[in-house]
């Protein structure tokens, strides 16, 4: 079957026929990893799909899912697609008002929620949602006493589906057969960094083309792969990895217990592929640096001795070239004495490939993982491209997001803006034709990102077009590159470079509370809260020293002349961060305008 002439529901039925009792998913329950076979996956999806029909959902209707990652999230997602509906994911961290916006804007008829906490959010705004029929709850704990006719348990819906299947055994397969490649499969709402979230409509053709023509030539998945699902499933990144791609390749998805147990869960399952947004990799990187500082002199010496060896070996691996024999021998010893123990602690010993995406990352962080011997790639893409638009096809270069995907047309506009065209470019924004026309012009998606191509055709992303800083002296500066260098410090969690229209650059700094707290404890510096650390003069000196190291690597016009340590941590609840932990620059600049003004008040 042609990859573009099928749908995700049809792929599920194929995989269930092919693999049957083979493990499709694992979920940890009461300390034990429970397995779900491909046959069970299909059965669970069938029952929920038919149950939704019994509740009154029809072909073309929209349904939303609100909750943390779990198998039921995926069953519900695919079930909605099976009946010809459109599924919408909502971040579990969203406030009731944000939940209301998406349910209302998407005109969702059904919302599936994980538990009481998420159900309460919907109930608090339910009277303002005239389209909403039912609230389906996965875990009914704490909800049994609710006198609310719109609430129905997930298992009850499955039971409705079971009875419907007994009455008409062919109904489900007929529904799946009716699904069309050009049907909208799901809607992904953007994070809303520049205004209200927009709903990107993704068709089956869009997502399957992205996987088969763009991702596979770069990442080479097989049905022997396994990965950990821990990023929000409503984000295109995780939706691809945990829902769509397994239906194409047949690999196993393991659901993390929570975002806080990611490292522990990685160690338990030893995934063959690990995908992460920069913040996760930065956290792993800083954890190793801090543990190294706390280790014995001998361990520190061994790791530092072999670090240059790992970096030299990585250069050959990235070029796909054979190492000279002396370096190969030194690397082998380094692997046994240093790299292997570190990878084991990180849970990446069985990892064949580590991928960073979702936002820019400092090349130094990726170089660290490459020096340990892990094939580490950085890819570039957007929700509107259904994921990746570029990635390394053969040679890997530090700082590059690879070459344009072969399944897409690619070009740079006169101002350097990245433009792409192809079957994996999204269908458009739901109920927003104007925004769709603004980003898709003559078939080309205008990404809003500025890029540069080297002589070998490798892309280097400069920054978001709207984030480029132009100083009063007329110099164009990419803030993200400088910010990522600062975030390489284990003591700096977030950095926001300021300087548009100014004579020099400044920065707002958020401390890494845990790491700076441990640093303060080791020096017997008293503190109680984040704020007490932020105003401590010794901590200021520490951050000044870290920024000084970064300034040494920058041109004079790019150096940070002044900085302020924020006295509070940036928070998604305060709308300073998106759900994927990206800083909302405009919100932060407005909220901390006083601190910014102080940095430019006098020199």
C-alpha cells in the first residue's frame, strides 16, 4: 500500500494483524511494567470508538483529550480518528480558562480527561461550552459522588462499545475503511507565544508523509526500537513519537510515570531511541557536571582525562570516518573507564540515537553526549510541518540542524527566512483563514525562522525572525545562541538576552534552584527560598563568573554587559513559559520591565 494512500486507523489494523501478541506499549502500574499487545491496542481502540458513537459523536465531530501521557490517551486519540472525527490535545498544565478556550474554539463535542483534577477544570467552565456533550473520565477516583450527568467513566464508554460491537461486528471495520488520507486526523494547538493559540490541522497524508519521507531517511526506525513517552502528547513532537510513528514502524512505546521520573524510567527500560527538548538535555548535562564536582578526585581525573578523547572520536563518528588506530584504542579504554559508566547512570547505555528538537540548543550540550559515544542529532521543524523539516542524512555537524528533508521542497527567502513546501505541510489553521494565508503563500510555508546554509547544504538556524536583536548601532544579533551558551552552566536554568534598540546587551537570569542550592549548602551559605538565593551577593558573584566565561567566547558586541537575577522562577501558570518550557519573551519583558530599565539606567 502506498504510504500516502493510507490512514493511521488503517495502519493500526495492519499492525494488529501482523504483530498480534507482540508488545505495543508498556505502562508502569504499582511498580511493575505492564505490557499491552498490538491485539489489545486494536481492541481497546475499537471499543472506545464504538462507545463514542453510542454517546452521540458523529463523523466530522471534534473531541479533546486533557491529561498526562498514558495508553488511554493514545487509544482515545486513534479511536476518534477511526470514526472519522478530529482529535484535539490539551496540555494537562493548562488553566481552566485556557482549557475553555481550546474546547470552545475547537467546538469539541466530547472531552476525555485523566482524573478528578482535570475534570474539575472542565466542570468549572462547562456552562460556557454549548457544544460539549460529555466529559469522559479515565480515573473515576474521587468522582463517584459527583451529581453531574455529563460525566461518564472511560470503562463505561468501553462497555457501550462492547455491546455495540456484539450487535454489529462489522461496524468498526466499515468506519476504518471510510477514513481517507486527506481527512484531518487531529488538531495541534500552538503554544501561543505571540497571541491566542492557533489550531494547526494535520491530515493523515500530512503526518504519514512526514514520517515516511522526512523522518525515516534520517532516524532509521525499525520494529525493534523502543522509546519513553514523557513529553506532552498534545505537542506535535510527542504525538509523532508515541502515537503516529509506532503505527508506521511497529516499535514499542513505554509511558513514563511522570516528568519527574524520566531518568529513573530510562534506566529501567533502556530505550534504543531518546528524543528530548533542549531543557531535558540541559538538565541531564548539568546533573552530570554537578555529580562530577561531588565525586572523588580519582573519578574526576579519569573523566577529565578522557573527555578530549571522546570529543576527538566524536568528530570522526559525525563524519562517518574510521578513527586512527591510536585514537580508536584510547577511545575503547575511555569507554570502559569513563563513558560507559556515565551512560549507564543516565540510562542511555542501550540508546542508538539521541535526538534534540523543539527549540535551539547549545552545540556544547550536544557535543557532551556525542563525546560519550551516543549518535546525537539535532533536527528542525514546526507544528506546521508536522515535525521535522531538516535533519542530518549522513554527516553530522556541530551547531547544524542537518539538511532539508528529501520529502520537502526547501528554500531561503531574500531575508534568510526558511520556506518549505510539500505533503507534510499542514492543512491550515482551524477557523482562521487569515493566519493560514499569512503563513502559506503560493504553496510555501513561511516558518518565521531565519537560517543559513553552508557550502554542503547544512542548515544553521539563526533565530526566530521576530526575536533578532538589532542594537542601536545597527548590529543584528541572535539572542538564542548567546542564551544557550549561558544555559550550559549548571547554575543557570534560563537566560533572556535583552538589547533591541539598545547600545549594549543585558540579560535576565533564572537560577537553577537545585544546583545553586547545593552549591550554597556546600559553602554553608544560609538560604530558605529561591528569592533568598537570588539576592545573595555570593550567588551574584557565581553567576557573574559563569557569564564571564561565556563572554570570553563572544565578539565584543555580543557580550553581556549587565545582568539581573530574577527574584522569582518563571512559571507557566503566570504565562511566562509555554507548556514546552519556552520563554514568552514579550510577557517576560513586560513583567520585568523595571529590572530591564535599571540595567540601562546607568553604566
